[in-house]
């Protein structure tokens, strides 16, 4: 590896470790290769050599094939506990995703959030990213929310459906490290539509040229008779009218509930279009990116000399 590539590799390692620090989440060697900024065949020997150099200068800590910028042992233990919980519940999350795929107008279901990173903490949910047929986001969403309210007593623990797009609008509009990580770690459980989804979001390769998508093999799930019947009922102009009506009702309720949000915050966190529905009132994306920026600034000040030595840019 030449000097320029080595500097690029080290910069990428630190950027991703600092991003993961937002979640107190140490990364494995395999994950660091996946999230590498170097577009090349990166060997474990090259990676471990770079990690050793960073560790020797106090920029990172290493423990049990994990890396972090600080407190590595406690973070590895915390990750193991959450990882064991994720492993125990992973099959259940796949079953729920398969169930969601059977709903009318759903074309694809992926697992996102912490579970897609292989962990599930005590307060974690099963987060699902859902792709619908064009012009049917809001009918699909309404039916799934009704199911959650009636049959799950509005519990979101294993049924958090808060992000929908349709298959005519697969490109994610917000392009930043947060969305790049979410796409790169997304587990596409059901739906052939994910092939097109990754193609239309190839911008992620600008962040992670070696790990822009999951290698999880998607399942092809058929619709039930009830689902097919509802799709027939809500076809054509009646379906278009119903979808618009469902969107207007939901938007009116959200505007009333989140009246303290300014227009920019509302548009980002409660995005409401015919082709997309995003319900993220906690503004998680901005909180993560702001925390990431703060961590980078603090890290630069604390390790200024070591960063200059390695010609690392954050």
C-alpha cells in the first residue's frame, strides 16, 4: 500500500470509529474493511498494520479484534451483551419482515436501525424500511399502523414501521454519513426491488467503496388472498384518491402534534410526500451528525500532534 493510500485508510478508520463512538459501538476488523475509504482489495495484514500504528500513538484502543477511540473493554462487553440479544431475536425479526411483506402494496422490507448492525440494546426496537408500489405508500402505511394499533396494542418494540418509500423513488434524498451507514448496513429481507434500490443509491460508494450493500439473500414472498383482494379494491383512481386522503389525514395530525417544529425540522423528520413517509420526530439523524461533528472537533484538539504525524484528515 502506498503512502497516500495508507493515509486515506487511517483517516477512514478514525472517521468511522468516531461516528460509531456516537453509539458507544466498537468496530471489528471486518467492519473496518467494509467501511474503509480505500477502494482496493484491503488485506487484514494491511489493516492490522494501520491499526497498530494508530494504537501506538494513542489514537485508538484495541481489544479482542475490536477497535474504538476510548474505553474499549467496557464497550466491547456492552456490544457483546447487545449482540447476544440480537442473535436470539434475529429469526423473529425475519419472521416479522416476512409478515409485513404480505401486506397490500408492499414490494420490499429491510431491517434497519441497531439490529442491522448486529446489536439490540434493552431499549431497542425492530426497525423496518419498507418499499411500496408507486402511489401506494400511504395506504400500505395506514394498514400496517392499524394492525399495530389493533393487534399489537400500539407496541413498536417488534414492529417499528417508520420509513416508507415507493419503488418509483428509490434514491434517498439526504446523502450524508448517517444515511450512507444505514443503507450499507440495511438487511434486505424480502423483495427483488432491492437490486434497483442499491443501484439508485450507488452514491454510498463515495463513503464506503468496499461495502455499499448487504450480501443478505432476499426472500420472494407471495401475497395472501386478502392482500390481493385489497390491492384490487384500491387499484386505479379509487386507490389514488384513498392514498391522497390517507396522506392528508396523517399530515394534518402530525402538524397538530408537532406544532412546535419549524418547517425545516418538520420536513426532515416527518417527511410527507406521495412517494415517502418518514416518522422520526426525535430528529435522530441530526442529533447523530451533530454529535459526530463534536466528537471530531474534540478529537482534533486532543490529538493534534499525532494526527499531523500520520497526516490524517478528519
